C-alpha cells in the first residue's frame, strides 16, 4: 500500500478505474513499478522524484507522515466508482465485423495481411 500510495500520487494513471483487459492493466502497473524503481535507483533522480520528507519516518517514537500522503489526498477519493459500461458489441457491430472479415478473407485481401496480422 505504501508504494502504491506514493506511485499513485506521482503517476496519476493509477488514480482512476482502468477499462482494460487484465493483461493490459497488468502491463500498465508493471510499467509504473519499473519507472518507480528506475527513478529511485539513481541518487540524482531519487532526490527529484522522492526528495527528503517524502516518506514516513519515525522521530522520538512518533511516526511523521511523509509528503506523499498529502499529495495523494489532494482532491482525490481513494477509489472512484466504476461506471457500468456495456461490454458486449451490438448486433450491428457484429454484422459489420463479419462483413469486413468476409471481404478481407476473399477478394479484398492485401498481399501482406497474413504477415502482419
């Protein structure tokens, strides 16, 4: 949760629902993780990405909250509700797809379509 809070305060793509296939959503999250690790690795980029005071720390037995929590709470609720969106294509969309498939698999072929698809 700690790293997710920090990364979502910087990488705003993590702040809203993803209307993606699970594999694509996983790719987005893993990319953010890689960027986070890359920015934390170098002392120069870490000083910009996570300057002193960014993380929570303990002082005299008290936990002092880092600035990432304040950044994360600005005009943001923890989770936005996901709207219900129809996921199934309409009958007309299916008909168009079938028509295009028939066209490209018959006389409408292009010489390179099997190499690229």
